[in-house]
């Protein structure tokens, strides 16, 4: 059974490990191998960064638990416009990250996390939800489309740095979903 609850600072290790495992699984054919291998070598630093952002509370993070272990997480908040990064738009919500441990996928954790994040964004007054996804990440794109999101034509580049310092540009596409005033999905 999947339980969704607000993340605590003590969840930092579980969140960091889920993110690393999910990147290594989902991006194996998308990102350079050295970038993904580095995640294991730098797990302690990643845990520290997660601990810091959880304690800051700038964005909300929920975790999905299965048998008292973090099986996934979602981070959401007001939309970050690249042109105005210090002025997030409260009318537009953003799912900044959603990851489910590959060993726990197919148990409803992803759907439960999306439901909770979208519900919280709607309750905060958002009339639209957006997220960015790597263009080549077909499984995630299918998940978002089944959920009711659709690409809106916006494109962006996500950059990763290889061990040799080379920067690799990975294309991202933006997905969006309108929420109606009753809190239902407007395009569902």
C-alpha cells in the first residue's frame, strides 16, 4: 500500500537515493554514462543538498512510502519562469520533480504523488499546472499524457556536465494542464 505524506528533513537520504536510481534507470539511453555513474559517487553531497532544500521549504515535497520506506517523491510549487526566476507565478503551478524508484513503479505511487501535488496546487489557487520533461523520456511522457497533461510547444535545454567538463545539451519539452474553477481537470 502506498502512503503519501509531506517530506521531512529525515527523508533526505531516501529522496536522494530514489532520484539517483530513477535517473540511472530512466536516463540510461539519454544521458552520458559518466553523468549517471557519478550519482553514486556523489550521493552524500546529494543527500546534503536535499536536506537543505527540504529545510528551506521554498517548494513543497511529498513522499510516497511503501512499507515505511521512501518509494518516490514529488516537488511542486509556483511556476518558475526562466525570464523572471525571482517572481514565480502563483496562478500557474509547477511539478518540478517527480520520481518513483524503478523497483516500486507500477504500484500507484506516481499517480498518488501527482494527485496530491495537483490537488495542493489547485487548492493554492493555481489554474494551470506545468512541468518539464526530457524530450527522449518516452515512458514519463506517456505517464503525463495519461494523467491529462499535453505538450504546449515550449522547449528548453537541460544541461549536464560530463566528467571531462564537456557540457551536453538535452532537449526538454513542457507539458501543461488547465484546472477548472471546480478543481477538476479542465481538459480531462
